[in-house]
C-alpha cells in the first residue's frame, strides 16, 4: 500500500513538473527576424549574418535549452516520428547559462548554418529573397510553440518584427528614423518625451511648474498641521478620560472644577524628565553641584576611638 502511494506521488510530481515546464516554454515567442544582414548587428565573430530574436512574454525566467528551431516545413507532417522531426531541427544545447531568458527579455540566434560556433548559431540559413518559415518547437520535438512566415524580398538590413513585443501584429522595420531594427531589445522604442515636450510648449518660462511645485509643498504642510492638531486633540481627550477614570469621576463638570486631566505641558515634561533620569540612573551630572547625603551614624569616624593609635610611637 505504501509503495502504491509513493508511486502515485512520484507520478503527480512529475506531471506537475512537466506541466510547469510546458507553461514556461509556451510563453516564448519569435519576436523579430532579419534575413538580409549587410551592415547591421554583428555576431560574436564580427560577422553579419541573419538573426532570429526570441522574446519571453512571461514574468518569470524561462530556459529555452532543449527546445528546437527550424525553417524546414517538412516537420509539419503529422505522420513523421519524433526522431525524424528532430533530425530536421536545431536542438538548443543544454548546459549554457545564457539560454535562460529573464522575464520580458530577449535572446538572439544567428541563422548562419554553423552550429559549431556556439550555442546560439543555428544549423540552417535563411533565404534573403524567397519567403522564409521559422518555427519554435518544445523540448518534446512535437509541440509547436510559435511560427512565422517572413515575406519575400525584404530589403537589406530591414527586419520583420512584431509591432509590440509578443503581440500578434507584424510590421516591417528599418530605413526610417521612427522605425528602428531592434535586436535584443524592445521592438517599440520611444525617443520623444511627450510630457516634457508638452511642458516646454505650454510653460516655456517654468512659472506654472514652480507654482505647481510650491502648491504641492504647501498643501503637504497644511495636511501635516491638521494631522498633528487632530492627533493632539484626540490625545488630550483620551488623557482627560483616563484621568477621570483613575479618580473615579464620571461628571465632566466636577472634573473641570478639580482640574483633573488639565495639567500643563510643563508638568508632563518634568515628569518625563524625572522618569528618564530615574531609569537611566542619572545623578550629579552637573560639575558645579555637590550632593551631601546624611549618614546613618551621628558621629564622624575620625573621632572614633577605634581609629586611634594602639601603640605609642618610640623615639
């Protein structure tokens, strides 16, 4: 019975692990592709090659190791076995710490057909003229995570990219100051600061900004003043109520006549100072005051007979 329970537990744990892995891999998207690279981004060998950008849409790190990238449409044949399909794809190697994509970050692969150069160099190339199909498969070699068809005749150094990272709309980027090719970074860039430009346009001298800043400061001070006033009022009320309760008085008029709970701030300050000195054993800290305490015995030890000479000194 115990073995059966242990077996069920192992199966459940394995299912949870595979499920969480699958959910992580499904958050990966093909985000941007450049097929004709003549003077754009260079690889780690200083070469201009086509590249494929992968984006992690989730808010958790995802390791892309063991997944597959391919441009061979034959893998779409459902009659193929896993081994046949895997042989047509590039398996992203394990053991490289750089294959872990941080939340909402990017990873770049080079389509140069030279996998011997490293983890991020694919075993296939893309056509710079004809349409290209690129797909990302899960580690099981069967589940298609994402795919995209790149149009034909894309100009050199232009990329085919999602308009916004991870979104469904694809656009052509490059050749325009408002549309940059963005390898390993966000597809949508903002060079203009609209709020600052708006202030410059409507408040060139900065008077409005100064008035707004001073208003915020003064409003904050007024709120602090009101807060302290309210807290002080509540504290006084509570002190009076506690004092009446301590003296066993319930009539407010009687308490007012006896001045219960209406001690001045100086009284409380003196009490607080006395308690502080008592607790910290502060005594004679002034250098000009001498404290003389009365001794228990009324005679001075200097006049006592016990301190007299016991033997007469010899000449």
